[in-house]
């Protein structure tokens, strides 16, 4: 069967008729994005016309875009908490019966004989370090025909790029093929073998009904200049940042009439002590900067989370690190870890550094190193409280007291920034 060689992608022409059919479908969907979106919305509203939520807003069977926008408000997860809690309570007994066996083994009811069978912390560290040292040369032997790694490299997942490079010998491309959430798929990466920093996704208009809230910059008090209204998929503008709004069944360019976007960050502020506001992307950048100081010790940050400690005066940022130390004989010193604290502060925004240097409203940043396995325990705890194991992601900020107490109980060392970060007042013209 002949293959249409005129159809192509950044990877080249289709290799077979199946690939050509997929490319034709992508072209058709993205060329007619507006019409597809109208059809998707009409299908969603007609299929769900009798559900409790839509009846509440009295659509009267309407399926057009104008009625939808005028009668249905944009809602967030917190608006649906009563319904979510009602569903979660129905599954509570099943969730509680699935506690990890590690919780049983470490409980106070474990006998002395059983406890002797458990590895000590040092034995566990030695085992992990041996595994890390073996994985690098063995990986290529086990999977010699591997052509690429199918992974997520955007957002907080960018943290794992150096680890993937290490275990793959830096020779395998990382293909980030799609962007999705638990609600639906959003789009495809039409150039999946690009560098992680260049990943963008083309929104597929048949996957959901998409709207975009313009992201307005806020002042130091968190106020914006206007109340942004949602923009339709085909009306977004290149170079602007948006918050994605979906009704289930920063734009860099267009593929036909369907927009392409880079994932920038999650909306919520992670850390704040005073007037400062640190988001996920900024925290990740600070972690990356500090991690460079660990490279000469063959050490990296395996996992991390953060906490705004306002119990001290002044309050300060606490960053929990679980380190991957591949050579215990050459682990980073206390001085190096103190310098990591300062390296993080140097990357944080001007408002934070002003609070540290001029206002004295923020104390030195602190890194608390936790023992290996701590973040596995954190995941077990979240699952025991009803989190989905398939959707679980390490929280990049914590404030729930039991979680903070768990992290503190696993802390093996604490380190503080030894100096003030660089900051100079901005000149006003």
C-alpha cells in the first residue's frame, strides 16, 4: 500500500500507512480546531444534560458555546470538595485495607525477633549505593537495543533529567510524547526527540473543551490589575502565559490553527514568609543551582520538598533533601551543604532577597537532609489517606503537621545559609 510521503513530521515522512493515517488525523484536527471544539462542547453538554451539576445551572438542553459561557462558572477543585469527599468516603474501607506492609513491620507490635531481621539504616544505605554503582554499566548490557527513554521531563519532573542521563550514559534521547492529567489528555509533542528544554505540546482539540485564562502578573501583595476572562482555544496569543481550563467529555506558536504550549509551572505559590512568593519553577531552579555543588562528590538530590517555617522569628524556608550518595567515602561535607543553602538563596527572587538582606523579615534558608527511603514513606502515608498510587507526585511544599513531623523525625542533619545573598535596591527612574 502506498504511503503519502507529502505528510511529514519533525521526525520525517511516515514509515507506513498506519503512521500516515495518524498524521492525517492530526492535520485534520488541528486545521479545523474551532469547529472541532464546538462539536466537542456540544457532545459533552448533550451527553450530560441530565446530570445533577448541569441541571443546577438550568441550561435547558442548550449545547451552544454562548449559553455555556454565560451560565456555567469556572470552578476549581476546592469548589467540588463536598462531592469529592462523598466519593472518597465510599472507598475508604478499601483504601485502609491496603496499608503498606512496611508500616506493619515497623509498628510497635513487631517482636524483637522480627526486628532483628530488618536491615539497619546503614545496611540499607550500603545496599542502595551498591545498586547505584552497578546500574550504570549493567543498564546497557540488559537493554542493548534501547533507542530512547519515554519519560516526562517538564515541570517538577525536570529534576530527574540528570539521573536519567547518568543511568543511560547520556546517550539515549528522552522522548516526552504527550501532556495529560487524570482528567484527560491535552496535547502531543510533535517533535518528541527534541531536547528537554525545547519540549512543547500541540493541543488536540478533540480531547476536551479548552479555555485559557490569561495569566496576569501580580504585585507584592498578590493582587492583579484586572479580572481576566477565558479565551477560546483559537484566540490565544503567541508569547503570553495562560492558565488552562478544561471541560472534560504560554503559547509558543501554532500547528495549523491549534496552539502549541510550553508547560511553565503550576499556578499555586509554594513558599511565602512575608511579601515573598516562591513558585514551583523558581524552587526547582534553585535546587538545580545548588545541586551543581554536589557533582564533584558524585552526589545528587534524589527527592525534595519544602516548608515555610513561621514558628521561628523571623520565619525561614526549610528544604528537605534525600540525597543519592554514590560514593560514601567522598560524601559532601557540612560546609558544602551550607553553601548549597546560599546557592539556593542566590536564585530566589528579589523580594525574597530583600527580606533577607534589607528587611530582616526572612531568616537563613535551611536544608534538612533526610535518611534514604523517607520519600517512599511519605508516599505510603499519602496512599493510606486515599491518594491514588497512579497519580501520586511528591509534594513540592508541605504544611500538614503529620507530614512535617514525619520528615523531621527522619532528618539526619540540618544546614543553614552561611551568608546573605546578593541584593541591591532597584533604581527608580
